[in-house]
């Protein structure tokens, strides 16, 4: 038995997946109980009266080209949240298995685990070392019950990159024992190369990517899970039969054309320039105690009075993220980088 089949839930391995209606756009569809007419306001290309292809081949191929990976290693999901949920449901038995997270980090890893009834093992990042991984503690806590290790790089909400060499050592140490899921939602805002290129040598690596951040498609809800082909095949059993909505498919294909990709590159460069400006400007404000380095499209700042800073931002018509409930961040706010004028106005509100 392969290591993936030994790791996945036995009932998922034995599951006979739901068989959706066959996809052949060249034939008249009288097999899926769809209405044969469009509604008058339906301006979609394919028609919203028809079910979309489950994992549209054209989308999978486009995402594979975008991320530089083979199409057989790609699964399209409804954002990264959907991918996180799929992984936990497929690999974690309720009340038996666990996921390992490194707080402070993205909250959905723990939420999705608890919804599934999986346990959550916490190995905090080293705040005194810029929120670095505690590699030794992580491996020590990765007992037989830990099926998935979630690592976010750049990390949310702290903004720092996790050391890629440490991640690869962890994946090597946990080969055949656990999946190491690297959430690269913000990697486009860094100069760091994706770890997806190491999948051949480290098949227990899983990479999460999203179009929500760098490609201005948060409302489309389209994420990408990149993994070993055997992992992809197992997750397809758990995936709903029509996971990618037709409007999402059409929007993504339209907005990943060369001209739009060039525009995204320009906007990312602007965000990175503004991020560096905010990293310089925020520490000069008397109410700001500390600003952490960031490789994402946000910065994390510690305030003398975070409640007051949050209120001042609202008074200036801005919402920033209150992250004081996170471990090690009792006086911190996370600030998404806006346009130059938006950033100016926020700085003025806190001056």
C-alpha cells in the first residue's frame, strides 16, 4: 500500500465517489435534469441553466501554467478555505487524528479541524525570533496522530516568510507520516520561489495558492491545491461534483489573460512599494510601539492603545483587522496595504 493510502482515512479510501453527469458540450444535454432555457438576464457564455464541468480542463490547464506545475497535480477549489477543509475531511478521523498549527497563524486551519472533530496541536512560532518556526518542537509534537501540518508562508497575520530549508527538513522528517501543507496565499508579494518545485522529491508536500490576493479575484472564490497526483485523486472523491461555478470559471479565464496578468504585476509592485513606505512611516508615529517586517500585502503593528487606534481608523472611514486575540499579539492590528492615497489618510488618522 502506498504512503498516501496508509495516511488517508480508510473510509475515504474505500469510498465510491459520486458520479456527476457526464460532460460533453458537443451533445444536447438531456441527462442532468437541467432546464433547457436560459433566463433572460443570463449573460454568461455557457449558460447558467447548465451545470459546469466538475474540474474544468481549461481552468486546470490555465492554473497549471500560472503556477508552473503539471496539470495532474492541480485541484481547483473554492478558495484556499475549501482546500483546507477538503484536506482535513479526507485525512483526519474525528476524535482520533490531529492537525498541527503554528500560532499566531491563519485561523481557518483550527476552525476547519474542529468542525471535523479533529484535534489541534499548537506549536507556537518563536516571537522573539521574528516569528520563526520552532522546528525542533514541531517535530517532537508531530506524533502518530498528527496527519497534517499547516505552515503559512508568508504567515498571516505576522507577514514573515518561514525558512524554506526548515520547511523542507520538516517535510523530509515526516515523509510517509504526515502531509506538510504550505499555504502560499501571499507568496506573489515576495521574491521567494514557490516550494511547489520540490514536490517530486517531497511528495508529502501540499501547496495552497489563491487568486484572491495578488490577482484581485477574492470575490470569485478560486483557489488551487497543488500536490502529488495520488493526493489529488483522493481529494477528488471528497470534492462536491460541481465545485467551480460557471461565473467563477468565466471570470478567472478572462482575468488571467496576458494583459490582465501584466496589470496584476504592476499592482503587486505598487503594493510592495507602499508596504515598504508603511514599514518606514508607521514606526515614526508616537502611538505605534512596533512594526514587524512583512513580505505580504499587509503589515502588523503593535500600538500603545490598540482600541484607540482601531477607533481612529474607523472614524477616518477605514477598517483594519483587530488581531489582539491571537497569541503573542495583545496590542496589535493588521493593516492591509491600500492605494497610496488610502495609506496617506490612514497615517494621518494615526498621526
